[in-house]
């Protein structure tokens, strides 16, 4: 899912920018708001399932999800706008995924 999201961002940077800005417009279509809500619900369900399986730290979903989304979206934005070297853009997503997984992992118990 992470690779699909970043791939979409890279392939559709201008569309993504438009979608992100217009969804906050009072005149945004119901279809756009539904699509945004569906994506968010899917992510929340995946995180909740990870918590049930003990693979994601026990926190309110938003407290886990916001850092994940900020990291992922920030990387996608940097890559889409050419702010990363080609070498970093090429292998950087693997590093971002590893970083996210470590950040979501349950706290180590001493």
C-alpha cells in the first residue's frame, strides 16, 4: 500500500496537490470526500489490526497514523518535486518504510 501511494504521488503530483487542496473547500464534491474517507478508514483498519496482532504500538490510531502519514507524504512530496537526488529517490522508499515500521513497533519492555 505504501508503494502504491508513493507511486500515485510521483505519477500524479499535480493531481494530488489539487485533491489535497480542494478536499478542504466547502464546495468539495461528496465523491471526493467519500474517497478521502474510504482511504482513511482503510488505513485505520490496518493499524487497528496491527495493534490486535501486537505489531503496532498501543496508542490512539491518530497518534500512530499522523506520524506515519507525515513521513510518507513528506517523502512522496520531496521525491515528486525533485528535492531528492536520483540515488536517494531510488532506494529512499525502502528506508522510509523501515523507519515507519520501527516507529510503529510496540514499545520495548525492559
